[in-house]
C-alpha cells in the first residue's frame, strides 16, 4: 500500500516536470569566419569633399622615336616586349593611337633623371613617334627626318596633354634629355623650335645668344662652369671639372635640341652661350598662344 502510494507520487512529479519543460531554443546560425570565404563588402565611400592640395600624376611629357616602321612599332609597344607608351604617333597616314591610359604607368623612360627626379615612368606621359632613327654610314651618322604632317600631329597631341595636366613647359623633354648618351631620341631632326613657336616650350632669346656668343669667344668659361649650368637646366651631368665622356654626351644632347646642325659634343662659344641663356629662366622666351610674339619665361620647377 505504501509502495503504491510512492509510485503514484513519483509519476505525478514527473508529469508535473514534463509540463513545465520550456520549448527548445533554436540553434543560432554559425558565424562565418573572416577570410577569403567571408562575404565581400564594398567600402562606404563619401566623395562629396575634394582637397585643393593635389595636382596631376603626369608632371612630364617625354618624346621618343621608335626606330621601327609602323607595324613593328605597334607590335613592340602592345605585346610582350616589356616596353610601352601612352601614345604612338603614326607617320603615314598620320594619326595618334592611345595605347596606355594616362592614369596608368607606361614603360617608356627606363633609367632616367631630370632636375633631381628619377624613375620618370611614374610621373610622365610617353609619346612614341614612328621614325627610323639613324643609320651609321661611311659619312657618319644620318638621322631620319619627320614628315611635317606628323610633327603637326605631335604638336597637337602635346598641347592637348599639357593643357589637361598643366604640364610646365620646361618639363616637355626628349628621351635623350633624361638619358644622355644612352638614348638619342627624338634626335637632331626633331624640330623642337616648332614646339617653341607653338608656345609649348621655352626657347633661348636669339639676340641675347648672339651677344653671349661673342662674350664666350673673348672669355671662354671652364668646364666646371658648363657642368654647373647644365645641371641647373636639369641634366644629370658629371661635376669632375673635366670634359669627360659623360659631359660630352650631355653637351651633344643639349646641342641636338638647341643647335642641331653640329652635335659633336664640343662646347664651343655658341654652345656655351646657349647653355648660359637656357639656364637663365628670365632669358628664355615662350611664344604667345595666337602668334609668334615671345615673352620672358620665368617659371622653372
């Protein structure tokens, strides 16, 4: 009798406990670990503010020639040749081809230096011009000319780039300028004076050069003076005080641009006068936008 009462009490207790058991709690979903498998989330970028403290990545425009015909130039600059340019200017028919976006770096300058800056690939726009370059023959080195229509196209292209990126006129340079001796392009046949007449680059004041030439004929300066002045223009030049190989290469490169009829690398009186004027910003002239009148050019770097 007692045993029956005890069993009944236990059963009642168990039923009571079952009746009070809560509903099962749902198992939470597993949290995904961070890493490659995690869901990709785009950043929340607000572009409503713009800093005034900036300029273009393109600080320089560098001109080259290809030393190849059109078909080979295009192939080398667009395939696996480890060289490229932002633009390629064809000779016949004349046209400009955009090969690398201006916001990206093209591989055109290589080892380079200008006015203390190196690695100019990262801060320049490169323009390759279809041109045969030069051949060495019994009478010496002969450079190929540029068709006038192609020169006109280069001027139009440079003007467009310069305007959009606000490139300073003294930063429109040749491959030879940033790698004298190692490179010769665009060579002495390229008409830099036409770029000056178009108001794109500064040019030495002619009458002043004549006066300075006479002065240097009477009282020649030493090589150390020439080296200091060439460095002031922007060239990577020796400071040995001697007319060494490096200095002659820089002088020849300078002559290619400003006195192309004689690019021997000999620093004669006329060359010294041109170097003096070119290294004096106030003695340089830049043509007006609508005519060939010139005005003093004082901005440098």
